[in-house]
């Protein structure tokens, strides 16, 4: 029978450090992916995750069990990430366009991308993972509280009550933040994404697939994406929910294209002035 999180906390406060190691092992993947989606930087996510575990260990005796251990850990992670973000500006909606222009102007960047793709064991290009990549970039255009509320509820399956505990806000405020975030994300995707709108300005999914998978049958790859099929009869809510379901199913730090995405994200950060 698996030991509960609360029992692991109790054992840790009684001096059992192995119990804390089990708690870290149980939650570190989710905490790191959350921090990565907030920072869009693997190195920052790793550093902030270490800070989360340091703070959680020193504050374990203050845990009163009024929320789940998972909610408590996410609250610490959110505080750590918020402090990290205070000096960083939101990304522009066209951050990926700026990255594309930067890559076109700097001949070294395409070479780095190709070498990473061919030499790294986790640098495949898959369209479904690129949807996740784009989702992370577009979330970075939101105000931070909206970004966090959206991730907690739509990607990490927190209830509005739990998200309110994480953010230290009322349920009403969280509900409003979530509504604003979803509305903004739908509008951005509708205006930019060519997968759901023929007038969309962004064709990265197909352009990059042509670059990294030149012999792959693109229509068949697109047909594998539920959101492409649904786009034949588009409603923004349905397509947005399909995207969040896809993002929920992907671990961005352990996906088939993790290393390729990190290089691509570095270019986006540089083009956005946050590198």
C-alpha cells in the first residue's frame, strides 16, 4: 500500500529524511514541468525546483493539512516562480515570428537546430509536441496571474478552490482570471494558428515538419491531431479544450523533442529580449 503524502510529511518532521526523498521523487516531475511552462527555460526550471524543495523542507513543520500536500507544494513553487518573474516582461504575441526572423538573420541558428535534431536522442520533431511548445509560448503573453490560473486549472487539473489556495486569492478572483486567460488564448490562436484558421499567420508546425521530416507524409501527420480534424467544424471552445488536453498529456521535459524544443525556446527567449 502506497504511503500517503501526509504520512510522508509526518515521517519527515519526525526525522526520517528518506520520507522526504520519497515525497520529492513523487512530485518533482510535475513541479519541474510546471516551472518550465512558467519560465520557458529548462535551466531556470531546474534551479527553481531546487529552491522549492529547500523551502518545502524548511517549512514542513508549518504544514497544517488544510490543503493537500500537492496544493501546498504548488503554492511554494508559484511563490518562487513569481519572485523570479518580477523583473521579466511578458512576451509579445509575435514572439515566435521574431524568433523566426532572428533564425533567418543568423546562419548559426539553423545549423544548431539541425545538429541538435540529428545528434540528440531526444530531439525528434513531432507536430503534437510543437502544439505544446506553441501553447507555452502563447501563455507567456498573458499577465502572470492569468498564466498561473490557466495552467493550474486547465493543465494540472486543480479545482478553482485549490487554485485559489495556490495563488492566495479568492475563488471569485481565480474564476475571473481563468475566464480572461481562456478568452485571450482562444483569440490569439484563432488569429495566428493556421491549423484552425486558413487566415492564420503562423505555419510553424508544417514548416518545421518539412525541415526536420522531409520524407514524412504531412497530411497523415496532421490528420493524427484531433484539433485539425475538429477544425473542419470549428468552435473556439472545442479547439481550445482539445489543445489543453493535448498539453496535459505531454511532459515538456521528457518528450521526444525535448532537446530540440529547448534550443528553439532559447531562440524565442533571445528574440523576446528575455535571454
